[in-house]
C-alpha cells in the first residue's frame, strides 16, 4: 500500500476546473511533485515545489498544499489533459525514501 | 536539456539478475543531480526503486533493498540498475530519471522513455 493516497478516478467537463488530491503524513513537511502519464508514454513532470511548472507546461496546471494534502488543479481542462496523474513525495520514515501515490485517472467529458 | 535512454535485456529468467543501464546526454553526471530508477508493472502504478547521487551515495526502496544495486559510471556518463533473484512480479516497464533536489522538493524532472522487462522462463 502507498503512503500517499489518491482517488482512483476523477472526471471533469471540458473547460471546467478539476482538483486532484494526494494525502499523506509526509506532505506536512515536504512538497509533492505531480506527473502526467498518457497511455504508452513516460510520465511528465507538471508541478513541483510550492507551485512550480517546468518549461512547456501550460499555466492551467497549478499546485497547492494544506496540512497533509497536496492538490493539483487544472483550470479549464482540455481534452488533451485526459491522463493518469501521480503524486510523489518522501515517505514518512524520515529517511530519503520516496513514494508515489496510486494514481488518479482523469477523464475529460 | 537532459536526455536519458535505458538499455538492457527485455527478457530475464526467474531467479536471475536484471541489469539495466541509463545513458545520460546533455548533462555531465559528475556535475551533480540525483539519478533514479522507477518501475511500472503492466496496468499498475509507479514504484520508486532507488536513487543515487553523483558521488555514489545510494538510497533504496526498503521493500527492494535486499535485491537492488544502483551504481554510477561517470567516465561513461551513465548509471545502472541491478535487481537480483527476479520473479514474475518484477515484470514492468523500467524508467530512469534525473532529479533536482532542494530542501523541500525533489522532483523527477527528466525521464527516459522506459524499457519493458519481462521475467519468464
């Protein structure tokens, strides 16, 4: 079982806003990073740190954190945003070990 | 821009050792960064295997630690993964990735395309 918990599936209407969440004790002291993965492709980093986007990631993607919950928000979801999304952070052991959430399948309706 | 490319056998027999190499271009491993391996069984989620710093310090997933070795070869600008005593449960797409770490964040910023390794006799 993962120390980071994500909802297995979320849906959003085209053009609407969706929030994908990730819960875990380690998130109280360490930021999550978020990855988008489309079928047959490697994951792509979309958000890291407090709310940083790598070059090339649209600004409709944003991140936030409160307590033990990290969130990825897509404002104005597009059809091409349909994908699996994974959060990643340290585990709660205090050691430099890392865990991924179980992933959230985002469907854009 | 950093580019990574995995290579190695696509088929490994049960009980043998899986060996993969990740060639890095666009950046010198000896300059810094952390380097890591992640795997994804077919139809399942991502699993962190382990990471190595350019100096050679290693960190492994506790659930795999007894079977995993990650090493770096700065002369070839590559790093490697060895996973011993494999079973069918180790069948997965294996990714190598780079990481840029701060005190509060350590994302995998660049990924290889992944390579499928099947464990079967």
